[in-house]
C-alpha cells in the first residue's frame, strides 16, 4: 500500500485523519504480515483488535481468525469497515476504555481464550494494556504496535534508564519482548517517533503481591522521582521515615538504594513486608 493509495481511499470515502484519535495507518505490507505471525496460528482464532482504522491489519487478522471483534471509536472509520464486509467480524463503535472487558469477552467469545492484536493509538497504549491485564484473564496474549520508547520501558531491566514503574507493572503480570521495530515511513501520516511491535504473554505469577491494587499504587510511588532514594519515595506515603529505614535495613538494602536497582521480585517482597505490617 502506497501513501497515494491511502489518500485516494480517504478522499473517495470522505474520511478525515483525526489527530485526537492518534490515527497513523500502517502501510507496510511486510510488517502487516509479520505482525500476525508473531503468535502461533492457534492463538489467532479469537482476536480483539483495537483501533482498526481502515482495516489494513484487520485484513491480515481475518485471514486467520474464526472470530474477530473490532473496537473503533471513529464513526467514519466504522462506516468504512462495515463496507469492507470482513467475515466472522463484529464491529463495536465504542471507546474501548469505557467497556466492561469481562462482559464484552463473555458476550463475544464465551469462555474461550482471546488474543489482542492491535496498532494502538500511542497516547492510550498504557491505559489499554493496564485495563486488559487487570480486568480479565481470558486475554493471555497480545501483539501490540506502540511507540518504541514505551516498548523499551515495558521490556526494561533493572539498573537501566528504561526501567520504571511501567516495566515493573508489565513484568509482574507478563513476559514481554520486542518482536519487530518499525520506522516512521511505514505509516501514514508518519509519526515523529519510531515504533515497535511487542509480544506480551500473561504469565503465572509465582511471587504474588498480597494486594495487587495497593501494589500497583506502591510501584508508582517508588518511581515518582527517579533521582530520589527508595527510602525518600516510600516516605511520601503514611509510613514514617524511620520505619522505612528499619525495613530496608532488615532486607539488607543501603539507605541510598534507588527503586531502579531492585528487580520485580525484590519490589514484590518489599511491598509484601510493608503491606503486612502497615496494611496501607
């Protein structure tokens, strides 16, 4: 697909590109075909796609899927997608961040496992991933196009500049890796940043946080100010600084240790100790 072809489609259909929805259409046919091969064929039977736009990725998904549900917020795009007549496909004209994920999946897929395959709008990548990881366990695999900077954070390792709260959150719930890197020229309009396709697989959590909602808040707290020590960041909660110092010493951490120096497992252990003692 060439840029002039997309412009012709938009002109003929009377569709405008809307920046407020983060619309960047992936044109590179090689990349489109690679995305749907990141997962084994059996994982492509039941698929959710978010923000399908003009349906270029949808076309590849529906070659493999038995059931596909599209979530598209743009009315104009919905009209165009319906005209394409994709088989075994349901189109939902709704903001995916406002849906009841569990209810939607049960209504469309019953109790079957579902994969999420999408070229996500960059400005809502994190909220969407968070929603699908915390609100359902039926979506156990995702292949998602996102801003490369976010992909590096999702896969970031301790003691690196990419390791932050998002890294810990994602690695607590999943095993993730970058599968494909995609340059701006592969899109129309071309974004100002590089992109990556990330394979995200839900994992069995062997070292569980005693309260996952509180754990996710705790992770955000300890990475609030990267230049501050772990002790200072934890002290911003209602836990007295001297108590924080005592807990860190008991676990063998220096007072100057920073959050990015701890692995996900170590952060879970630290959280569990604090939560059990203070139930914050």
